[in-house]
C-alpha cells in the first residue's frame, strides 16, 4: 500500500515536471517565433489588407510586390554580397586574433596578464556607446601613433571604408571580441598541459605548438566563435552605421529603407507616405535580411549545438 502511494506520487511529480517543462518550451518558442511569423504574414499581404478589419494573420489578397519593391530599393543582391563579404572577412580575422589572445591568456603567464585579462572582461561589461566618440575621432584622423603624418604629412580618414573593421578584427578589438577571447581562454585551459609539454620535448616552439597542437583541438571553440561573430556582424547596426555611410550593407540599407521608399513613391515627401505601408515594407526588408542567416543555421545547427556543449558555455 505504501509502495503504491509512493509510486503514484512519483508519477504525479513526473507529470508535473513534464507539464512545467513543455510550458516553458512552448512559451519560449512563442516569444522567438512570433515576430518572425508576424513578419512573414505582413510581407505576403497586399496593401489593401492593411485596412481590412478581418485580416490578422492570413491575408485575403496574397502578393509578392513587397518583396519585389524591397529587392529593388535595397539593391538586395549587391547588398547581400557586400554584407556576406564584410561578415566573412571580420569573422576570419576575429577568430584568428581572438584565438591567439585566448591562448596567450590561458598558457603564457607573464607579469600583468591577470590585469590585462580583467581589461578584456571589462570590454564585455562596458557599453560600446561609452567609447564611441574616441574611436570615431581616432578613425577619422588615423595617425597610427604618429607614424602616418611623418610619412605623408597628414592623417588618414578611415571612415566609410572596411579598414575600421579590418583593424579592429586584427587586433582582437572587434564586436564582442572580449567574449570570444574568454571562450578561447576557457577552452585552452581545459586542454591537458601534458600535450603541450610533449610538443616542447619534440622541439616545437610556442607558435608551432599553437598551430599544430592547440588550434586543431580547439575546433569546437572555433565553430562557436565563428558562428557568433558572423551572425553578430551581420546583424550589427551600431558600428556598421557609424563606420559606413554610403556602402551598401544590410544595416545601412535597412535604416534608409523608409526614406528610399518615400523617394520612390512621393519624390522624397516622407510625410505623404502611408506609415502603415512603410512599416509593411520595412518588415519585408527585415525578413529578407534574416533569410540568409536562417538558411545558414539549417546547415550548421548540428555543429553549432555540439560546439556549444564542448565549450561549456551553457554549463
């Protein structure tokens, strides 16, 4: 009798835990998927459905005119190519520089290393807006510590080019670089030191040990950093709109989409353009900007989940 009661209590606990778990999963899925489904529904609506009281999710008049208009206004295919090139370049350089920095903090102990790593952690905590003006002024009048004016007689303006992204990526100072250094440091610290010591005994130096031994073992961390860096650079609007003003990338084109739509429809008179229609076109542009990332995720999700588990980010 007692055993039966205990068994029934355990069964009720399992059912309760399953209910709570599925409720949380469904709730989180709703929060994540609702904006995407809403944008898909809005993108395939005709303009007349905006004012129909019976149309909420399923359009009465299906139309792909929004996609055609956004592709034309954003010059979508050129913008897509430029954004992919920028994100790939910064991702590659960031992964290399942050891997080197993470290995140095994990294995090469030197005076002040803990203080420098505290500075790395500080870059994660400090909002980027607090250092935007010094970075902007430095890139606007770039001198390379006074070397360039000695050679050319004046400073160089690096804004509205890819050079700010190249320099910050090469120096492990790009978007979210502090987090990537932390990931690499934690992963390299988890690799047994005996592997490195065996390489040193065989005559390998620090550089050869890093490239031949440590880096191949850090594939999970590399995958994690590569995916994070690519996605965050693709979606970045803060640094991209600061460094680039006329280049055609997703962030700049999305921010100027309502104005460009007004120019096309009303000759630049933004006050005459229907704000609801502007919002519809903006949602369509956001959906097209998200689409490449969704496609990429479908192909790399297995490797991404495995890399997250092995790097221990969720632990």
